[in-house]
C-alpha cells in the first residue's frame, strides 16, 4: 500500500478559507477509500489543535533559522481514516483567525518565515526514523508548500513529489532580504530556481523542483501556459508542460446535496422537484424580499472581487433590474463593491438582498432557493460553486474559462433538444455579454417545462471526487514507479 503525505496550509473542517480547504478535506478521504494510506500535514493553528482530540507528540525537530524546537503532533481525522500531523511552532502558528491574514486583513509580515518553517518540517520528516511513517510521495498544494520540493532535493534519497496549483494568482512572493534572513541555500537565488524578478517566490519552488505538476481543471492547465493567465510564470510552466496535468476537482456530495442537506428549508431531488419552491420562499424571507415563487431569483455566492466578475454583475444590474427579477448576494471582499451592493439594496429593497459575510447555512440556502446561479469569473481554476448549483437544480450562468468551461454545457437550441445543456455560458468579459446570457436564461425560465428539463439535466451530472481521486491514483502510481525518472536535483 502506497503512503501519500498530503501537505496543505488548510483542510476542512480543521480550518478553511477557500477551495483549497475543501479539496484537502475530501480528496485524502477519497484516496484512502481507493486503498492508499494518506496522511495530512498542516500547521498547528489553534483551531486545528482544538478540533483534533488526543494529540500526541511524535517528533521533536530543530530547524535552521528557527529559534525554538518544532514539535510534530499526531491526531486522527474524525470524518475519515486519515492520520493528521500538525507542525507545532507556536511563534509561527499560534495566533488567532485567518491562517494568512491579521485582524486588519493584511498579510502576516512573517508569512515567509512561517511557511518556510512548515516546509522545512515536512521535508525533515521524509526519512526521519522517529516519524515512523515514510511517505512514498508528498503531494504539495499551493505556494505555502512550495519549498517542500526544493528542500527534499537536499536529501540523498527522497519521496516522489507532486505539486498542485489551485490558483496561480497567489504565489507567495517576498523581498530578497527575507530569502537571506531564512538562510536558504544561495544556489536557490537564481532565475532557474526561486528568484522571480529580483524577489523570492515560494510557488516557483514547486513549479521548478517537483517531479510533476497538476492543476484543478484541464482547461486551466492550458490557460496558465499563456501570458494572460500565467501571471509571469507562463515561461516556467511551458518548460514543464510535459509534466503538467489538469485534473478536475470534484464536488463533495456528502455536504452539498439537496436530498440530505440539513441547512435547507425542504429537502428534494429530481423526483420531487416542486419542493425547491419552498426553499425559494424561505430564501426570500431571509432577505426580506417579497415572497413570490414565480419570480426569477438569481443568486451569487463568492468573494466580491474582480476575479469573480462582481463588477460585471454590478454594471449589468441597472438594466437587469428593469426586469421582474430578484437578486441575492452572499460574500465579502473589496470595500467599494460591498458599498455599491449595499447602496443598491437600499435603492431596490424589493429586488436586491445583500449579506456581506460568509455564512455556510445561507450559502446552502442560496443554492437550494435560487433559480439561477451567477458565476461570471474572469478566471476560475476549477470552481466548486457551479458544481453545487448543478446538483441543486440552480442553473449556472458562467463565463467560458478554466473549470467553468469544463463543467457547464451551454443551453443552445441543439443542446437543449438533446438534453445535454446544463447552463448558460458567455465568452467576453463584459457587462453586455453577461447581460445577454442572463436574458437568454430568463427567456428559458419563462418556458417552465423547458426550464425544468434543463435544471433536472444539471442535477443528474456526476462530478464526484471518486472520479478525480482515481485520476490522482493513476498519477501517483506513475510517479512512485521505479521506471519513472525523478529529478534528483535541479541545479
């Protein structure tokens, strides 16, 4: 049985800020069901230590540039068969709130030191006899784990490495002074290693030194090879293109399925489609909107930032509100977008509802109660909320990018006729293109029989994590195989 160590900076339900937390919370469990022994390792944030009971110290490490010893604590994931290890360095991780940001929403000033410590600790465990669990492969995720592959190359023998890019826009870039202060090998200060335009890049460590790269959808794997979505790293990625695979994320149907969702007003499936209307009325009550099960209700759940296309929605709203519709929003983000939404909600109290926060229960309520789900992202590595919307019979409107292209089939006349359509798509990142897509959706909504067929086709789609886990299993087997030629060192 292969041993896989899944290194991540967050994992649901221990700690979560976004999609990475969802992936790290479910993928290791699905991999274990396929017969792999998969352990999870992440920093010992206070919430993690509180959630995991009966933690035991298993290893005591002394690391370069870290004043105090680092403890490795072991626990067990209650939701699955996976062991969990926490890298306990109180000076770096024993602080409240967000794992990356302080109470003012700013990056912790010592993030480079914090995640270097984490990466050093993970690498130090690879061949540590006291650890008692030698991984065959370490699966690294996003920039916070980017130094694990380069640290492993300093060992005489090492496990295979896989690095997954969840969002290339977040890279972990820091000044040269921090590179020097961390006492990293001087040979890593090179454009062929960690140097990135005279700064120090964590994510380049993963991109350059890992044996294989994956990202979270086939289309995004192609997009990051271009200057538009490569964020300055497209050249590096083109050099690694033969070692890059796009594997679509899955949906966690244990948590997101209207048949057994504890957060929604009335549970339903394809056989009792009419029950969805009860959730719509509940959602309208929640937002103090007039209750009308026949009025089209559009929903948005996500960060209020331009990546998610919130500005496109705001620019389209004045024309859109001339229609008999309602729109509800849940999320937080840039202050200017929050303020604009709140002003619009005050001006149109019977048509717009706004909640500036993240609320798990309300997110489920919007998926169950809305008719249409808005997701006009400028770029979207995979996207999960459109997958949830499909399962809830809430028809997505998405821009053709990344995982949205891979998961939503446009409601053309031909696709509707063949019952292949699952949503509405558009290409140009503009308010007018979004508006046209919404108007197409509203025209379809007016034809209740056709709309019901469209929604039920979406509910029948299967984006289970089991499918994604099998793709990772095949890749792990390839990388662990003696026939695979690993890079022992890059420089």
